[in-house]
C-alpha cells in the first residue's frame, strides 16, 4: 500500500497528498466515474457540478478542509471539483450506493480496542493509501483512506480512533458536515467526548454510522440527514455495528440494503463472546477472518451475484497503546500486513 507522510499548512498537506498519490487519485476518479454512471446514472461532469455546490458551504464553515482539497487538486493536477466530489461522494449519491463493513469497539481492563473490516468494490483496493498527517496544534493522524479523501478510518496520537459503517437511507442536508469530513474531524479531536461534541455542533449531511473510541471506550453515532442517535456500550463495554440502524430513527427509512447486515452484527457479537480471556490483536484478527454466511460474511467475498463487494482491508486498533495492525485484502488471505504506531516508526509485521 502506498504510504504518504504530509505536514505543514492545509494547502501544503493537500499538495503533498496530491503529488505523491497522483496516480491513485486519478484511479479513484476513474473508479467513481464508473460507479456513479452504473449506480446513479450520473456522468462525472454532473457529479462535479453537484459537488461544487458544497464549495461555498465548506468555504464558510470548514475553510481548512477546502484549502487541503485545493492543495490535493494542485498536486494531482486536477480540478478542485474532482477532489470535492471524491470527498462528498456519499452525499451526492443520496444513498444510491454505499460501502459496507463490520465494526466493533471493546473496552477491557487492559485496553480499548476499535476494529473493522472495510468492504467495497475490489476495483478500488489499488487506490487505498496509508496516510499520515501532521498539523500544528492538532494530534497527528494515521489512517487508511481512499486516495484523494481527507478523512477515513484510523487513529491519532491522542488515542482517538474512528470507524465507518455505511447506512442506506435517503436524505441529505448540504448545510451539514459531509460524512468523510466528519471522520477527519474525529481524527483531529483529543478525546471521544470532544469528537462527539464537535460533530453534534455541525451534524452529518447523510446517513452513516461512526464508531468513535478512545482509551475510555467507544460510542456509536447513527446519523441521518436530520438527527443522530447514540449506540452506547453494552454491559461488557462493547459496541457492534454493521450496515443498518440498530435504533429507531423517526421519519427515516432504512433500506437495510445488505440482507446479510443483521447476520454480521449478530455474528460478530457471538464471536466476541467466545474470545478466551482478554482480547489481543491475534484473537480479534481471528474474529474478522470469519467466513460464515459467505459471500455475505464478516470476511466478505465479491461474487457480483449475492455480494457486490469484498473486504479490502482490516484494521485493529489498541487505543491505549496508540497502535494499529492493518491487513490489506481479505483477513483470511491478506496481501500485505503492517503496523501504524505512535510508539515507533511504521514497519511491516
């Protein structure tokens, strides 16, 4: 996986991202050009026009994020509308397509764990990047993201981590924070509580679930375009989630777009109960290798009949140690494994 380290001002961070991930960013645009046409009957110029409607709102509310996207566009030799489009792809699609995954948070006597399999079309795996961002006055971020996106899944030097589950429910409010920018805001926070408070201030523009944790434990935020409800830790200090709402959301229709979503959330809870003793990286990795109900399993297979996506990476974070193990590809047959750590230099396992 391409590894990029960015630092400086928002514009400088973006330019470094764009320059070093230029080929992968162009690959992301090629993929989403096809995906929007296939799923939403939108051409890429139409997507660009819709995306640019977000520009004045970003300029007013989140100028640093827009400045970083402008830098990415310059570094990758693209129009800024291309980069905005990648970062608001969830909002433009209005729930017409979404990526899926299975996630857990688990606070124990010896650690605070946050983990997930991220499932999406295999054609996008080549455009994933391992991105580090250093900013003055903010925690350093280490995340796995799609090239060109400024926020995704990972952890920061303060021990705050973020995971994402797509929810397919109609509705979008362009005055609220786009989903992937919300993940970036979480990863710029110094605690779970601060992250939740910042997101509550702005709201999230479209349906999704964010699993946010720090050394004190985790909380799930189920967003629609009009409200948010919290999934709190159970008696074992765990939160489990997949790709449907676990709570009632008045006036919002959850299409429960993946028939296996309910199976997966039940399955991961069942497997967690069978973990002997305290969780470890190796024990949790075995959970995420599970292929029961394949192809719609926790470790997902793409067959383009029953399942249009596969697990593209697994990440398991120990937030007390500020460390994560990442496996690129399906956990039962990974292409590559490496560590994200604030204890030492990144290295391969």
